[in-house]
C-alpha cells in the first residue's frame, strides 16, 4: 500500500509475501512435512516430504511474483500441478472425502502465517494485516488448484474404470475353432456399441475366426444409433473376412430396425444363440448329434 511503501523499507504486500516465501522456503517445507497431508502421502522418507514442500513453496513464490495470487491458472502452479494431483488422489484413495482433503490443505496455512508474522515484527498493523490477507488468498488459491486437479484426475479415473467395465461386460467367447460369439446383456448405448465393434474385430483377427455370432438376447431395446452401430459391426466383420450372424433379436428391436429402413437382406439372423451356433456348425460341415432314448442319432 502507498503508505507502507513511502518509507522505502516495505514493498507491496504481494512482494513482501513473495520475498518471505523465498527467504523462509526451508522452514516452511520443514513444518509442512509434519502436517497430515504431507506426512500421510510421503510415508517412506521425511526428506521426500520436505522436498515436495519446497517445490510447492517455490510455486507459490512464483505466483506471487507474477501478481496473480487469486488465479488458479497462474503459470507458477504448472510445475507442481501433477505433484498436487498425486497428493490429492492419494488421500482420496485412503478414504478421505473431498471436504476432508480440503481441510488438510487448510492446515498448511497456519504454520506459514506464523512464520510470516514473526518476520514482520516492526511492520505496522495495517501492513502486517495486508500481508497476512495476501498470504491467505494465495493459500486459498492453492487449495482451489489441488481440488480442481484432484477432481480432474478423479473424473479421468472414473472414465478409465467405465471403459474397463464396458470391456469386461463385452466378453468375446471362442465357441469352436473359427467361431467366436459376443453375448450382450443389458442396455446398449453408442459407447458400448463402439467397444463391441472394436472387441469383436480384434477377436476375429486373434482367433482367425470365420464366423462371429452377435447375440443380443439379453438386450431389451436399442435406439436408432445403436441399431446402426450393430449393422456397421456386421459390415466391419465381413470386411475382416468373417461372416457375422445376429441372434436373439427381440420384437421391439426388430421394429426399430424396420422403422429405420435398415437393409437386413444381407444379414444372417437367427432366433437364438443355439440356432446361430447350429447354423455355423452346419456351414463348417460339423454334424450335431443328440442322445435319444434308443441311442445316439444325428440331428
């Protein structure tokens, strides 16, 4: 503030905080190393926690130097954003809620504030108050950065897990040499339909399959986009050198396909997975034998 800069000994509160952070970097990092957030994340070595604390202090000093203490997107946070994300994610994995992680971040402010006040014994109350306020804003921005990054990482983890669940929920089964099947159960959407196509085509290549059965008995209904995806899957399988048979089409799905005007003339369909398998085995020249009360007979 002008009245504090007039004597030439004190700079602006932001400059004062910047210089303080650089001057007390080691002490701040040492105190942070004993706080729950750093202590719980860096469990192998306290020195590791201290070094992590130093990196965060350097980032805060850089943000203050740029006069952007209220900006979570300040360039100074770039170098530590990944580290902060790991710290937030580690506490979340330990079972802490977002509010609890935020509370642990809040505890980092008091040790720094105590050091700052100790460094300003001769400052006027107004100047000291302005410096503390600037530091509080800067620490609050740090909390915002950590929470934003943690939420982004959490969403990315959810997206990865969702994709993994889609893959698990879309198994490709080898029924016979040259025959693979994809039994689908549950709701189909565009994302899952895409996974079905990719998984099936990869299996056709890996298994060198001549026939692929797409069984949708367990799918209650599909929308127009999904129906088109299924037709594209059949066409893609054919391009890969495999004949794709669709089995278990429910009445509602059949009506959807008819209303869409999809050309099913080239698509082989069967009422059930068993019928589709029987058709494919017949195409391969494999006979099916059923037991009878009077012995075995060929079907």
